[in-house]
C-alpha cells in the first residue's frame, strides 16, 4: 500500500503545480511495474484511462492517463528497404497519442511506399514530442508527400492537420 501512496504523492505534487499552467503533467517512473500499477488503478471509459485525483478544491477529479509504450515509437513496414534520409519526411504537429504504426498506415494509404515511421520522443522523458518521421521506399511517394506540405491525420478520435517537411530541410533549420 505504501507504493500506491508514493505514486499518489508524486502525481499530486507534479500535477497540481503543472496543471495550473499547462493542463497536463508527466510522471516519470523508475520501474515499469509502477506504470502498470497506475494503469491497473485507472477507470476505463470509452477505451480511455482515467485516474481520480483530489486537490484542496476538488475531490476525485477524473484525469486522463496516456501511458506511452516505448515500442510504439518505431515501426518498420518494409524491412527489406534501406532507410534513405533523402526519401524521409518530417511530420510536425503529430498528436501525442498517435503511434508509429498508425502514422505509417495513414501515410502509406495516402502516398504509398512507406518503409518506416518513427515518433520523435524526448530523450529524458521518453514521451512523444509531437513530431515524427516517415521514410519512403521510392522517390515518387516521397515527392507526393513533400508536395502536399500538409496532411490530415485521422485515426480514431484524432483528426488533425499537420505539416510535412523534408527531413533534410528540417535538420538544416536547427
């Protein structure tokens, strides 16, 4: 029971301070079992996880929990194709819940020829930064994606227009 209290304490301290300013917080756990314990303590509603958090002004407010599985950061669609940075795009504004496999499927349906998709994650937090990369197996698919400049990502309850850049152009902008 002490472990559950510890998780609650971490969340209240971080969530209370960060929610006031930004509406969300990140919880970092040293042990994967702690993440699973949090997930197990959640309420599931419409395939979304909620955890009840209390503060001095509100009791048992359901807060959505969005755990990130590290394996969801990369997806190889066609392992026989080498990754070519000259046929790789940067996708900015990717909704954080979107997984690499979903990004790959959307882009392949629109442009074809996807061999890899990756979701950029924060090096420390290991949580999505809101950007991704997609590598194509052929120049035609790459040019079609770059020419579009924007794409509407639709998956489940996600529906967002995001920008597309050449990964070479994005790398040069840093």
